[in-house]
């Protein structure tokens, strides 16, 4: 008969003795509330867009905004739930890893929400005084700021989990990846639309956008949804790993998680920049 082996004794670690000088468990409750309120505003926007009658020729624009808002609502609700889970954590390294994933969802979806709002301006004829160019500049600023915060978060994750013993090449790789994403964000924002095929006879005024931007909006929406699902599953897997496996993390795993938490949401931000309205 097989003998049962008692698991090692469990000693709660609520981040009051390391690995860093900041507690992700203590901040998780406030972040959960913030993401929940943010998701509520997005849901209210979805209801307004669905219930509001669009002017003639504006349906395509409103549907693009709606297509981007829906995955953001799912992502922000998932981030709120994941932050709420972290409030009950008793393993500091696990809570730190969970918050890395939740923060990535929040940073990416915040940019996509602003892109969705930019599409609602032409849909409801709110672009007579340069509102869309202003929103394009706002999205550029928000995207660059989000990439910067993702980079700082990944570098801080490495040094926090490894107790400030992260390799210099790993930190340098993070900053190089962040800089590359920031350049990609700017180029996709600045690059004009490619030449379009001739429109059919009696084409509506928004034919150019219909032909070139519908696919980009769809790619951005599906990418945002995939990000939320992927990181939610990853966080769920992390929660299910026993506490004895979190006493220490190997450096290669820490570097991989930090780089992934930068690159994956970074791709979402870049696809969102490609889906911006042009005028």
C-alpha cells in the first residue's frame, strides 16, 4: 500500500518580508476596483452605441468602435477578477506574477478603448473641428506611455523576483524590446494608408476606410481578445501551482515571463495603432 507523504509546512508570505519593497497583495484590491469601474464605463459605452441611431453613412464607423469596445470589456472584467484573486494570496512570488499578467491586460486594453472612442467621433459627426487628429495624438501618447510602463514593469519584475540580482543583459534586452515597440507604434501611427483600389460606382464617402481599415479593426479586436484570454489562463495556471514551487524561481523563467509580459501586450498596442481612423 502506498504511503501518503505529508506536504512541507506552509508559511504565509504576504510580501511583508520580500522579495521587493512593495506589496502587490496590498494594492490588488484597489486595482480590482479600478478595472471594474473602467469595465463599467466601457459597458455603458457599448449600450449607448448599440442603442443610438447613427447618421447616414456613419454605420461603418460605429461598428468599428463597437467591435473594439467588446473585447476591451471582457479584458478589463478579467483583469478586475484577476486582481481580486490576488487579494487572497498568501504566496508573494505568485501574487507578483499574477499582477504582471493583470497589468499587461490593463495597459493594452486602455489604448484600445481610446482607439474605439476615436472611431465614434466620425460615426456621430463629431469631427468638424479636428477632433479625430486630436484623438490620434492622444492615442499616440497613451500608447507610448503604456509601452514605457510595460517595460518598467517587466524590468521591475525581474529585479524584484530575483532580489536585484537580475542579469544586466536581461535588463538591456527588456529596454531594447520596449524601444523597438515604441518605434513600431510611432511608425504605424505616422505611416499613411496604402493606395486603395478604385471604388465601385456610386461608392459612399467612407469607401476608402471601409476597404482598408475594416480588416485592421478586426485584427486589433481579435488580438486584444486573445491577449485577455491568454493571460487569464496563464494567471489561472499560476494560481494552481502549489506553494512549495514558489519558494524560488529560476532566472530563465523570470526572464521569459518578463519579456512575454512586455511583447504580448505590445503587439496588441501596435495593432491598435494600425486600426486608428485617418481623418
